[in-house]
C-alpha cells in the first residue's frame, strides 16, 4: 500500500462517520450505550485526537494531550478539520516513509505503515460503535463507508 491508498481508505470511513454524526440530534450528544462508554461527543473527540496523535507518532515525535471540545458541534467541526489534515498527512507518505520505524505506543517501535493501518482499523472500530449507538436512539445510519 502507498500513502494515497491509506488516505482513500481513511477518507471512506471518516466521511461516512461525519455524515452520520451530523444526523445525531444535539440533545443526544451525551448518550452512551453502556456505563463507562464514550458519548457521541467523546467518541468524535477521541477519533480526531487519535488521528492527530498518529500523525505525531509517524513523525517520530511524542504527542501532547488534546483538550476536549466545548460541545458536540465543536467536536464535529474538529473531526472535519482533522479529516483534511489526516488525508494530507497520509497522502504525503512515501514508500520509504511507510517503512520508517518510529517509537509509538508505550515506546514500542513500529513501522509507519503499521501505524497507518492501525489508524484506519481504530477509526472503523469506533465508527461501528457510533453506528450501533445511532440505531439505539432511533437514527438510521447510511452505508457504513462513503464511496467516491
């Protein structure tokens, strides 16, 4: 895989996620499916924060903590901005850059390609939770990815 392929895969998930989150009524932003689970707002922040942290890891740096959004509208806006930033970052990865080994989670060293793959799988995992939560509050999700 190359950077453009990783970017396209990520975009298909994130674009569908944003489309669904925009259908969630504001009064449901703090809904969570189980005790200890994340709300719609926290999940949106978690996903934008995770992709920001992955980009920092991929540069071989240590990420700083990310402040939570003020509200659900701000969390969605951050997710949209982060979509563009993450797409640009992934598209810019070269074959050599994808092979580069960098310190990541807990000091483990990983190839950048593995971090890019993890980013996409992490996005899909939490997106699945959001799809389920949307159904629980009566919002019917669209197709799980956004094509072309």
